[in-house]
C-alpha cells in the first residue's frame, strides 16, 4: 500500500469514528424516553385533570390559575411522593373520558368514591369527607330532604347530588334540573326556576359566604351519608395509584392533610 492510499483511508477512518461518536451523543441527548421526567427536572410529572368551577375545592383565581383545597392537597401529595404535577381544566363531564383515554394521569375534582364509579375507574385512598347539603331561598318552607319530593331541584349533572335527588324523585323526573356546573345550578334556583339546590356541603357553604347579599339558607339532613373523595385513576393504572396512595399516606401521618382541610380524614 503506497503512502497516498494509506492517508486517504486514514482520513476516512477518522471521519467515520467522528460521525459514529456524534450519532451516539445525539441519541443519548434526546428526551424520547424521558419525556415529562426531563421537563420536571428529573422527577416524574403527572398530568391532573379537574373541573375548576367548584369553589372552594377547585376554581380559577383572578390570574387564571387553578387553585383550591383539592389543588393544595394534590400538590402536597405530589411533594410527599416525589413527583411533579400539572393541572388542566377539563370541566366535569369531559373529565371522565380524559382519565379513561389517558389524556390525564388522574383527576381531582371533589369526586366521591362510589360503587358505580369503581366499576369504571380506580380510586386512591380517601383524602376528604363531605356530605350533601340543601340550599333554598331564605323564605322557603323546605326543612328536610323529603320535602323535596315534589319540588323542582337543581343539581350539577352527574354528581352525587344528582344521584341522591334521582333516588328521591326517580331517574326520569322532569323536576330535576341538571346544570353543567354547581354555580349555574344555584343560579337557576336563585332566578326562580327551581325551589332548591342540592350539592356538596363545602361548596354550598362557600357559596353562601361568598354571596352574603343573596338571601339563602342551608338545610342539613341526617339521611345524607358521609361521602369520601378520592383521586380518580384509569382502571388498572397501578403505578399512578401507588404513587398517589404513598403521598396521601405520608400527608396523613405528618399532619399536612389536616392542616389543609381542618379535620382528620379516616
């Protein structure tokens, strides 16, 4: 082999080694298999869906941020479990398919754990306790849940408030007015289109406090059972469920959950 041919081959060999090295570096530097973990500074990121119309649990503040008790709880759970979270506002009805088709990793939206929902979704351990509450005009003669048997009642569509009123009046009752959000449901009652509204106690009480000029009264009823909120996960997604339960367990033990809610959760 003469010197000229040897130098040409040597040059090609150096170039090949250089290109292979660059290619390997590019592959390792990509985020194809790290995704959200890279965006979250090395932590796993979970996308969280919610219906931000349910103050004080989840709602939009003046700056357009999703805030509320549920949001604070999820942030505490994420910190305790060592993950990042990103919240997205879906609305109530679209929230369930968003979890089911994997658009979000889980949902938080004051979602009561019940047997019907457990058929389609998995739930974390309970993190909040609530019950239903009746809201009526101040001069209403309604004193109990049974008094709503023949009354026009507004509820938020698909909620447990909707379910309990259907249990009283029947699933196809024309006197049940189901609105897209709880504020709309209460508004319908205030405008005279219904005699009462039924919804989660924490939301109804907050509405009264936030609207002191609206003359309303709350009616409690012992027939309403305790309801336990859970974080809703796609059926079979054990990885996310384990992460959430780990975080919930830790914030129950360290007192952070009680600090946020004001009471112990069983």
